[in-house]
């Protein structure tokens, strides 16, 4: 695997590819787990070459958030990427991505203000800006984004459409640990007790799905979902929305998505699940 540590190295590598080579791209913040590796596995049949980026983007973290202590382990991550046959790793630094005088931001209006955007102001401005920059630098044919970050995925799909970016976005389903916890680089912060409380997020989503499958109403499903959340968990939101619009479901909503965000001790976790499909 080629490790590209600067923008010029990335550009040289990109230029060295054949014109007919299809390039797949998975952007990450590192501390890789099986959820990330699943993106690269799913890319394999779709493209000729795969590039992963690791960059802990400072502009998507609020000052009180965990940017400084976000787990970083390049040697381990590189070994995992080698194992799945990734062709290149782009590992830029802050000076390359945000040189002095940096002043340009990409913002998706509306959806970016709700749910995650409400609880983490400026987060999505950082996300859409860095993803736009990375897509411009890498110029992939296909890029993967996880359903784990459902709102982020929706925003990126919107941005790609609105800015006419020539890339196909491939959503990747959530990979969970055997106990049902959605894999996250932040799970390593959880104590044993916190982890068992965190399991109530996935349980709540599954319970809501069962209520709807049994013919229950959306209100009932939402009530059951909230009841199943461990009382030791501090909820930011726990609700059922229309998967396409992220609005309250209407009679015409065909796909309902359960979304939940909560603080478990000092760690903030998010999870979601498709509750219906037509
Ligand atoms: P991150 O390193 O947290 O920025 O995540 C990089 C990409 O991996 C994003 O597109 C995430 O949505 C995705 N991702 C994170 N966790 C999972 C998971 N458990 N299953 C599948 N994809 C994931």
C-alpha cells in the first residue's frame, strides 16, 4: 500500500493511474474498526483501485469535544488497510488541509441545523467542507459513506448533487459488534458498565421496529423506543423520522428511520435503524 503524506504526493499518485482505472474512496478519521473495513470490502468489486484517507478534521469538533484525545494509531490502521488490500492511504496534516488564511466553507442549508447539527453546532460545516476538499483532491469515481452517520450521509448526497460533483456515493450499512452495539471509534472510551447501558440504544431501535412490524402506530413505536433507553443514559434525541427528508413522517412516508443520540458517561454515541421499508 502506498502512503501519501502530502497533497503533491496524492496528486502524483492520482496522475499515475490509467485513464480507465476506476478509483474508490473511503474517507475516515482513523482508529479503524471492522465498520470502516467493510467500506473497503464493498468497494472491491466496484472499482480497480481503492484509496482510504485518515484525517482527524479539527473543524468538525467543537472546542469542548474530543479532537485532541481522538484515538490515533497510524501503524495499526495501515496494517488493517494492507490486510483488506487497500491500494493507497492519504494521510494529510492540518497545515496541508487548512493553510494559514483558510477562509472557505461548504454548508448545506436546512438539514444541517437539525438533530446532530442542533447538538453540535458547526459540526456539519466542518464535515461538508472537508469531504468536498477530499473529493476534489482524490477525484474518485465512487466514494463510500456509512449509514451509521445517517444525517451526514444525507447531507453529502445533497452536496454532491447540488455542487455537481462527479462521484457516485455508495452508502454502507452499519456494522455492529455481536452484542448489537454499532461499531464506533469512540466505543473504546466506554467502561464495562457504560457499554452495557449503551446497548440500550440498539435495543430501543429494535423494539420500535417490532412495534411497527406488529401493526403499531408511529407514536407507540416512539414511546416504546424511549422506554427502552437505559435511565443512566442522557438522551440528546430519540425519534422516528422520514428517511428521505429527515422530517416528521407523513402519511406518504414510506421509509421510517429511528435515530438516537445520547451521552453515556463522557462519551457521545449515535445509532439509527431502518424501521420499515415498502
Ligand atoms: P469516521 O472515521 O467515524 O469519520 O467514519 C468514517 C466512515 O465510516 C463514515 O462514513 C462513517 O459513517 C463510517 N462508519 C463509522 N462507523 C461505522 C459502522 N459501525 N459501520 C459502517 N460504517 C461506519
